[in-house]
């Protein structure tokens, strides 16, 4: 097998062929799927190896002390031979990975061959194709958690142990100094615990990343921004805890901690930074300085790590292994997100080149993963099923003599700004009931738009036989369940995107269609109804060959605190609104996609999504959050048969034919029309007449499945085939 090694004397890095480790009792043999490079600890070791002997001595005074003791005991010649022999040997790298159990040793009964596990330890979770891992240094990976995310288990445990040492409490304020890999994880763990976090790092990109991941404020520790933020959040008292997650030889982190911590606050050292404590500052505030020992209790105890002797949970609640399992659980539930931290994924065979690029500064990264060949977990291309649509019976046509009575479930910003103003002015429509979770918001909507009734009782609305259609305009996590219930109640349903956040939710909606025979469903994919885009499509004309479509969505940053950022409950941002753009592309190309390939940009929410269609057409969707806010939000180009259709943010559309512009249409920016009014008119007409819904249910399902496939593709790092009836 192959393993990454380093010669500490010469600094040489190599991928060596070494024997496969034996599967000893008390552990398992694991074939690596992904292993994580610690851009802090490992790169420090790699950099030290490239130093002169004097440089090595200066960087490791602890080892120099041991050498001097050996000289006193054994003499210079013997000590020299011992030191040179140790330096001139290959040493392993790596300590955090995810892989598949290939063999189970005697005494192991909690995993079996083929199980996916996360592994820890600088002697057992190495950058190698196979590792033997003792029982207390691995844990099973929860169902649905991507292997590349589970590979963060060890560094996640280090961050988690640091937070435990800080004894953070709900409502406190913490300062995290150093926003590298560990610091970014500490920020997320604290934010998930209800702690407000200020981050400090000289790198603006890392500050921006931490802010997106939950920090209330971030800034350069050398500027006044950090001190100002701390003063505002704490009323001038100082933070409750400081986490030192920085490295290097500067004493600035320790001094900043003393300056910004409150009286009797806690300072937790997680990283490896200089610790010359300014005595007066720490004494006068009576600061509690704590150290966090790696992954947690059990670390450096051979009886725990090698012999598998666990500590009783009644005495030691959080051990190394329990921390590892806890962090994986947080990942699986969406409380922590490591995907934005992945700056680069390199093939294992390119390990030496990757380390060199990191060392030279060519590759700037928060986290880098090695991907191993012939992974059993990725042997087959992933696929997402597009469920079939089965309708038991058609819905009766309603009378056109009475107005269409509408109920709104939810009356938030989008409903009150983009939907209700159009409906309130439309003839043949009666705004009958508005349902919200709070009484005052229902009363406000009733007053502003003239609803006949306002209530917080959803069951009463669904049981009201006089209501013809229900609009579901709530948070994303509730869409599928509310749609399912409304369909079963016999209502026509208009649900804002997304229809569903998971395949199971989508299946539940379709089960309700089949059970009730009610297929009267529309999802708020309004862009296909835009008058400007419809005219442009008509001017472009029919295609004879495949098309190439490019769609740039300059989504921009969300305000801190937006519920869109609650990925654990509301899904990713793209899952929430990506269906808009996939639906528009599919409508322009006249078909549903057959495959999806998605790539995430490192350190942010930017995505590149490539959709392939049955006739060979492709659509490339660039969904970016890091663009200039002054640039248009949506630009689209479609190229086919020597023609180009260009759309500029629903303000201007152009069709090029040959060497000339065949048609240009412009609107005032304030008259930007993304199709909501036309979409609502089509839906009301379908409900009133009993005619076909504006968009076939099969198309709504296909778009939803394609949107879900983006996340599947990101997790597997491979194209996803959309299988099923079309």
C-alpha cells in the first residue's frame, strides 16, 4: 500500500510503498476514503523539517532539553547517534480520516466489514491507503453524512474539546483569536450553543468566512474593529471566554485576550501560540487560563487509546471517542457545516505536490482533503430518482360563477410584497382567510389586504369546504408537509419554492396526490412567466440542434441572522431557491434534465451546476454570493443554431441572429417583471375553470429532484444521474 511520509532531517516528502498493517485484536483495518490535511499542525511540522538544524532547535526547545539530558546521561557520541538516527528516518503524517472497515479484529462487535467509520490519531489515522485503528479511536459515521465531511472528525473533536473547556453558557459572548481550521469550527460550535462570537484574524477572507458561519463580528486584531465589536456586544464589560486558536511566535493573542476578557473570564488555549502571560493583566482580572488537550480525555493514555479501556461515563462524560461521535452527529444534523471550509480536494497520488503548494503559499487553504483511489463508497455513480406521478382520479371542475376563494398560510415579506398586492387587485378573487403562527401577523395581513378572516388555526382552514385554493408561503422546512395536507383536503395548492427539501418529502407530496386524486399543484417558479423572457423565447424561435445555456445568479450576501442561513432546519440556500433557475433553464430548453454535476467553490456558498438534457443541450448555472452587489442579479445567455438569446436581469432582452441584433427590448429597472403577476393569473384561471395547471406536475417533480441532486453531487463529488419516468 501507499503512505505519505517525511524525513525530518532533510525535509523530504514522499509517497512510499509500505507493507499493509496487520489487523490486531481490539481494532479494525480501515481503507481510507478521505483524509484531512491539518493546515495548522501538519504544515508546521512540514515547515520545521525544512529548517536548518539550528532552526529546528530554536523551534523545538522542549526537544533540545531532552537532548541535553541525554548528553548528561549517555555522553555526546551516543546521544548524537541516537538523535541523527531518529531525525534521518521517515515519519508519518496525518491524524484525521474517514474510511471503510475492511477487516475486523478480535473483540470488536460494534462495526462490521463495509461500515463507514471516522478515525483519529497521529499513529492510526494517517495519510495511508490502509490503517489499523484501535476501538477508542474510531466511531461509525451516521447515515447520510458524506465521507469527506466525516473526515473532519478529529479536528472537530479538538475544537469541541476546546469549547467544553471554556464551559460556554447560553447568551455569553466569546472571542476566538485565529480563524484557521480549528478557529472556524470553534466559531460554529459556539454559535450553535447560543453564544455570540467575535472573531479575530488578520486574513480578511477568513474573517468573512467566519461571519458567514455564525460569528456576530470579525476583524483584524491589529485594528479597532474587534475591540469595538466586543464593547458593543458586552456593554463594555468584556467577553466571557477567549479561545486561542492561533499559531506562530507572536504574543499578541495572549495580550489581546487579557485586554478584551471580562473580570474572572476564561482563556482557553487550543492552538500552539506563544504564551508569555502579562502577569499584571491576568492577575488584576483574575483570569482563568485553561488548556485543551487535543481530542479530549483519553488522549496520551495508552490504556485508553491502545488497549480499549474506556472511562466510565458517570465519571468522564466526554472522552476522545464520545467527542468524535458527538461531532459527527452535529455534522449529520446540520448544526455544523464543514463544506465551506474545504478549499481543495487532491488525489492521494498528488500528496507531495499538494504539500509543496501549501508550503510555498501557492495553495491558500483552510482545509485540504486527500481523496483515495478505488473507494468502495464511490464505486458507483450516484443517482437520484425522479418519482413517477400517479393520479387516482381527476379533480372535478368548479363553477365559474363565484369568485375563487383563497387562503394564505403565511404572510411574510414575500407574500405581502410579491403575491398579495397582485391578488388584492384581481377580479374574481376573494382573499378569504389568512393563517399565521402569531395572531398579530394574521391581523396585520387582514387589515392590509382585506382578508375576510384571520386565524392561527390551520385545521379550520383545511376543513373549510368553501375555500378553493391554499397558498403555502411559509419557511422552507414546512412546505412539503403543508402542501401534502392541503392536497389531501382537496384544495388546489400554490406553494412557494422549494416544494421539498428531501427525497422523502417529495415522495410524501406525491403520495398525497395519488391517495387523494388531487393533482392541482403549482410551485412558485415565476420566471418562466416573465413577459420579457417569453417574448425573447418567441423571437428566438424553435431550435433544430442542442443549445448551450449559461445562467449567472449574483445572489449576494445575506444579512446576519437571516433564517435562510439556518441550514440545519431550512436546507441550504441553493436548496431553497435553486429550483427557480433550474426551472427557467428547463423551460427554455423544453425538457427536464437527465443529469446534474455540481462543484462548490472553496470557503463560501458559490456553486457551479451543470445540467445535461436529453437532446445534448447543457445548462451551466453559476450561483455566486461573492460578487459585487452593484452587478445585475441574473444574467442569462442561450446559444443555438447560430443565434443567441441574452437576458439582463429582466430589464433588457436581446436576440442576436447572424451578425446583427434581430430584436432588442428594454424596460425601466423599476418595471422589472419576473412573472409573478402572470403566474398568479394562470393559476387562478386553472382553479376557476378546472383546466390544466400552469406547469405540468411532472415538470415540477423533475425540477425538485434536480435541485436535490445538487447536494447529492456535492457530497459524492461526482455527476448524479436522474433516473425515473419523464
